[in-house]
């Protein structure tokens, strides 16, 4: 009986931890979408690409962008329209 209870407790804790982590990720994604939507509203440019070469893109961004930018997976947002245009020309 004790062994069964311990197994149930551990499984329950694991499920709770998984649900809590998934909830945090969803909240972060929603917050990012809201923030990026606001940035687009004040003139920032959003670019979504299909390829993913994180290291090469990160190096390119550091070397070529004059304005602020943010990255999330294959989704990018640029303060400067010029930076966004150069990014599109290089990576799309």
C-alpha cells in the first residue's frame, strides 16, 4: 500500500511540475506576442523566416544591425526598417 502511494505521489508531482512549466511557457509566449504587437504598432518591422542557423544569424545581426532587434526562434523584430530590409535580403 505504501509503495503504491509513493508512486502516485511522485507521478502527481511530476504532472504538476509539467503543467506548471507548460503554463509558464504559454504565459511567456503570450507576453512576447503582446509586446511585439505593440512594437509593430509603433513602427518596428517583424520578419519570420523558415531556416534556422542560429549561430550564423546571431553573428550577422551583431555585425550588421544599427538599431535594436529581438529574436525568438525563427521570428525577428527590428526597430530599423533598414535593418529589417537587409535581414530579409540576406536570410530569405
